[in-house]
C-alpha cells in the first residue's frame, strides 16, 4: 500500500500544477515515507513524516484557487 505514495505524490503535483520546487519537495516526502516506513524501530518519526505528507495532500486543492505554490 505504501508503494502508492510516491506515485500518488507525482500524480497530485501534476494535477494541481505545482511549481518545480514544491513538486520536488512533495514527491521527495512521498518517497521518504515509502522508504523509511519499512523500519520498525523508527516508526514514530516515520509516522510524523507521513502526517506531514497527508497534511500537504489536504492543502493542495488550495493551490487551485490561490496559486501560492507555483514556485
């Protein structure tokens, strides 16, 4: 299930037309969650990173109305 996060991150950045810097940041968080969630020792910090990614997903539709993330 977590392998979908990088693909979903890439699809959402292209759908909401983010700028290149924000796209790289958002997709890298998706890849970070995908690769770091395999270690059970650091699950608490990985869960925080996943929550940051999820908060970003919920904020992306605001970019359609107010294109603040175009840089």
